[in-house]
C-alpha cells in the first residue's frame, strides 16, 4: 500500500461506502423532486414513500412501480424518472468499470485480477477512453432504438409525433438500462406480436446487459472469439445458453396457456415467448400477462431473474459470470477433476470462493426478505418470492401485487433493489481486496459431505 495516494487508498479500502452513498444521494434528490406537485398530473403531492419507492426503482433500474408511470406522473415527473434511470444505469457502469481499473492497478499480478477477469482490457491509463466509450455506446444504441420506436409508434400505431417521440426516447433509455419502466399501464402487452417494437427493445436489453468490459473487448478484437478474454467468453456463452434455455422452457410451458401464448398464432407465440425469455435478464418489460403465467413458468422466470446478466453493465442479479463459475465448479467436481477449468483456462480458487460467497449471500438476502413479506402481508409464497427476486435482480417484473403491499414490504423491496444494484460489485471488490496469502496452513481434515 505504500506509495498509494490517500484518496485512491480510501476508495479501495471502502469501495462500498462511495458506491452506496452516491446511489443514496441520487435517490434522495429524485425522491424530493417526485414528491412535488409539479411531478404529478393531478398537481397534488405524492406521498414520500411512493416517491422514494419510484426513485429507488428508477436509480436501481428495476422498474417495479407502486403508481402507474404514464398516468400518475406529469411530463416533468416522467423526465425526472428518465434522468434517474440514465444516471443509475450509466453511472453504475462507469463506477463499476472504474472500480475494476482501480482494483487491477492496485492488485497487479499479485492478485491476478486483471488476468483472471479483464486480462488488461481496462487500465488506469484508459480512464478517458473508458468514459468516452461508455458515452458513445450508450448514446448510439439509445439513439438508434429511439428512432425505430418513434417511427413505429408514429406510423404504425397512429400516435401523435410528439407523444411517439417521447415514448420512443423513454422506452429506449429504459430498455438499454434494463430498467423496465413503461409509459403504458400494461407495459408492452399492447404491442404483443409487434416485432418492430419488441425486437429493438430486446436488442437494447441484451447490449446493455452484456456489460461494458465485454463490449470493449468485442470492439478490441473485432469480434474474434479466440482473442476474447475469459470473462467475455464466459459472459457471452452464458448469456446465449440462458436465453436459449429460457426460450425453450417458457415457450413450451406457455404454448397452450389460454391466459398467455395459447390464443396467439405461431409467429406471435415465438416472438412473445422469446421476449419473455429475454426480459427476466433484469429488463422488466412484459408483452404477456405475468400474473397469467403458469406456476412452473414463474419458477423458471425467478431463476432467470436471480442470475441476471453481465457484470459492469446495466443489469442486476448475481451475474452470468458468477453463475457460470458455479456451474464449472460443479461440472469439475462431477468429473473428479482437481482443477476448475473453462475455455482452456484454469479458474483461480479465490475466484471460485468469491462466486460461492456472492451466490449464497444473495440466496440468504432473498429468502430473508421473502420471509419478512410473508409475515407482514397476506400474500402467497410464490408471489412474495417472485417480488423479492424481481427486486433483488433489479428486474421489475411483477404479478401485480406491488401497489397493494403494506409499507414494511415496500421498504423491504426498496432495500432489496439497492442491495441488488450495488451489492455484487461492492461485495466482489471487498472480497478481492480482503484476499491475502496465509503465512501458514493448518492441518487438513474434511468433514463428511452429503
């Protein structure tokens, strides 16, 4: 630590303090603005709890809502929500990417962080490049999607140009940041089967959810798979696998469900089934009624929401890379292999322990929150678990119970959204920083397993 500037040392020693305090500050400002009369269509004050819940959901890019976004909030209120989403999404990507760079510089070869995660893709000398890259990717994707949605709303759905433009911009920003906020009371159910709306939204969701390190890596090697970092390969392969599995499972389970895909023609079933497989990756939009889905489909959706998408991106959950590491650990154990490997690389034991820690703590947090919700409100276990995982995974999907929850449950969901948003990156950084070689090793003895 000698020679490390005081400011940088303080940031590295307590990364969670700065990340969490920054998010809380933005949430507080958003709460104050949203509670004012000019933020509502009725011109009345919004309760502090509802304003705080909305601000937290926006900054944590979740999408859970206790009031209807399109009818409760005025144009000013919707603009505030849009800004909070952008700050929460882009701000988190910036903070997490810079934190990765700081950790890489701080730990160097001794901790092998750069080699095991980003392999030198991000370095402290590239701060300006990182920030510019974030801005270019964000603006480019959001602009293209906003144009496509605006034209579709305007030409295809007979919406006035001004309203179509605002709707296009709002949903583009919400989709790229995996926020799930919609100006329509039924999310995107009204556009079910409309590929010119759903496909651009899916594209924005996937790109934003991959994470900036992966996007930078793809650009660096011009998409050549062999030259990608291990992190990029794990994220891309894991994302593809989960999307395919989610699509097959959900479309199979819901194919004949009269409340969702059942009445639709086959092309529409495929489109909406695919959309339903993508949005649980922390996006939160829905083109079919979530409350009408079968219990087994809700369970599959809970699994996808808990995993989330890529690290250092706009998504939540435990992250694809964490889940992939756990899967590789299990696979190696079943094969009887000494080392855990993936894509011709050996996964460090420290990385394995970090993945297990993040996953188990996430399970504990979700189950604890679910228990509190069950005690404080008369709701079914499935609904409580779905809502808790949706909040922790910063997804925003709901079976429709969010507005009816008591005050305590809303506070629990707010805490879950914040933990789910800032928890994985700060916990991961803390675990890396706490790792240090032992001066001695105790005698080995293993308890019985199973």
